[in-house]
C-alpha cells in the first residue's frame, strides 16, 4: 500500500525501513510526525515483518505517511534503495525504527543545508541510550575531519543523516548489496568524493542500543565488509599500502586489540607513511589529517595487551601529540590491559 497525496513535492523525504520492530516502532514514528518542521513525506517500508509492525504503521491516519509493503523480507539494502528511489523530497532524512528524532531535528538540518549549498551530507549530535544509561556524543562538523576519520570507520550515525537528493541519486549504485551490514559506510566512502560532509552542532537524535540490533547480531560479517570499504577508500584517495599495513589499519578500524609488538611497529610506520603521502595527495587538509592520525596512534597504543613497553614507545614516538593527549589515561590502559 502506498498512500500518495496529490500535492507539491515535499521539502524532505524521511525514509525508514521496518522489520519486526513492534517494540519501539510507535515511538520512532511519533518522533517524526511530531516534528516542528511539517513539510515532509514519511516513506516507511515494511520489509515482510512477521510481528505487528504492519498493523502499527496502518493504524496512523496521517497523509504524510507513504507505506511501501514489500512482498516478503527483502532485506535492509533493498528496502532503503526502494525508499530512496521513490522519494520526492529535495532532501532525504534517514530514520531507524528503534530510534527517536528530537522535535527540532528536521528543522535544524533543513535550515543548515539550505544555508550551506556546498554541503551534501549533514549529520548532528546524538545520544546513545539503553535501558540503564544515556551518553551524549558530538559529531565531526568539519569535512576534512570527517574524511580523515572515514579512512578508519564510518564515524557517522546513519539514522542522524540528511542528504541532498540531487547528489546521492547521481551515483550509479545507492546502497550496495555486496557490503552487507556496512552498506552505509560503503555509501559514505563514495559520497565523500562527490560532496562535502558536515553536521549540525546540536543534539538531534536519540540512538537506541539493544541486543536485537543488526550491529550486535552480525558483527563478524560487518567487520569483513568494513575492511573492504577501507581498502577501496584508501585506493580511491590515492594512498599506497602493503597488505600488512592494511591489516593493522583494519584492526584499529574495528577496535581490535593489537596483540603483537610487530603490529604496533607496523602501525607506527604506516601512520608516518600516511602523513607523508597526504602531503603529496593533498586529499585532506594536512594539519587536520596529522591531528587525526596522531589521535588514532594514541588510541592504538591504548588498544594493546602488551603493557608498559607500548606506553614508553608512545612517549618516544614522533607521532606523539602532546597537545591532545591524556598520558595518565594511556598509562592506566596499558597497565590494566596487560593483565586482561
């Protein structure tokens, strides 16, 4: 069923895929329908849900809702591509069936994109919450910060995004089925070469953590897909690497412990190599790139079980960033993880 109202194209298309999401679905839908910004269509794709999700969607009598009911379970990638292709808005806002958009979210992102024509992808600040706690996070607002961190991981909360449709629909492939569970990261890795990324420096989303999430249930496959994204992104940006350098790069990107001293040494040399290559490539602002690499080097030295030798390696490294470090915290991490 697809409820279409004969009216001018909306400013925003909010896109959400639903599969067996009855537990949190009504709260997610309400958070969109109660937005202060009113000129949007809400495309909800029911992806063959076997619970009460479809009846919950159908219980709403709001002309802005467009329901697309898949014949069976087609998967998230198929559903998102269908929704994007059927959208009519100038902008496409993502939403997940278990999250909560704050009331001013659409207005803030719409105003930001209308005022910044060079920006094609816009995220925002968010909180992660569960039944027991809630933590606030900022988002990178500078394009070069986003691009440099994208070399390691997505660094963007997918349901916080608003995209300029004219930019994303230029791509020959939207969400790529070859990158299951990392399809968003793969898409951003291509869009970063087509437009500028930024973020509204304000809280716009509450991102729910729970055991049924795709990221919780399919972690290994997600890491494998993300590793291929990292490889492709490095190549596309013009960086050269050995397989060992890529391997330790991916270990860090997946937040895996470095358990061999040789890997710490490989990573240190790889980071120096990245910095030198970018001086020629000029893909990312050099000062921002070096700051990002130094931050990841600090993080990597805290992600080992090799103890204090790594701590002292960091202290003597030319990659050490004395302006943006917490020596005491690194010391504790190295000491504690040595005995884990």
